[in-house]
């Protein structure tokens, strides 16, 4: 297996020493490491912008909130969509495992691949100790992939951050709009630009 040396802007979390080049993995190389048994299914890492990044340890409030979001979305979705939880989605140079993802089609449609950006309507990250990673690194990755809507359920400040209008690829990928929803507000669930439900933010918070 060959790795390639790329200094074109890996995320800050990948740097051990400033100015030192980082060896980065492609998605194909990451998959080969899994197939070869170098990485096991339960290893606490995910591929983010070509770097193996340790996953955030989940405490009970994080797990509860993830389950509440998943349950609420499962009840809200029309036919033709389903919810995944902490499963991979394959992006150009990353394979994150969002806490909750709304995906087009049925589960059997993904028997031989993970969902890609065109399959995903909504990504949700539940954030407490990993809040900065989600607000900076994950947000940039999802915006670059043009994921239409990105939610951060911010347990620290007890609010839902709703990001929309992704920039797509570029030097500084981001979402053009942000709405902060407090516990007394509702958030719209959008599928292909159409509202299909509204969820009370308080019902998602632990």
C-alpha cells in the first residue's frame, strides 16, 4: 500500500509539528486498510480530509440526544427516506460517521457501498466535548461535499445550529446561512428543499 505526501491544507488536528508535512490517506487506501484488517470495525477513528482522527468519546447525554434525534426523524420522514446513526458516509477525501444521517432510498440500496453526498439530505452531529471539531472541521467537510443541511445539536449551549446553503468545493468551504434555535423553538426538516416536518428543539435535548 502506498501513501502520498500532501501539504495542501490538512485540518489542524492532523498537525503534530507546525510546518511538517503530513502523510494523508485517500478514501480508497482507507478502505484497503479496513479490508486488510489493519483497521478493525471497532477502532475509534474516522477519516477526515485524508487524516485518521480519533473519535470523540460519547457520554450518556450524547448517547441520549443521538437517540432522541434519530427517533424524531424516523417518525417524521416520508416514504423513500431512512435514518442512519453513526454509520459512514463517503465523501471525496473523508469518510465521517455522523451521529445521525437522513438518506435517500431504502437500507438495501446500500448493500455494497456507503451513502455519498448525493444520497444525503441532512447530517446531524451531537456536540459536547467535540463542539469545536463539529463547528469547524466537520462543517467545512460537509459544506465542501454540498450536503444540503447540517445540524449541530449543541449540548453545551443547549441549542440547535441549523446550517444551510453549502458553498461546495473551494478554498474555504462553508454554509452561507446559520439559524440558532433555542429550546422553545422548532426546526424544519427539509428534504430536497421541501419542509416535511417541524421538530421541537426541546424534544431533542437531553
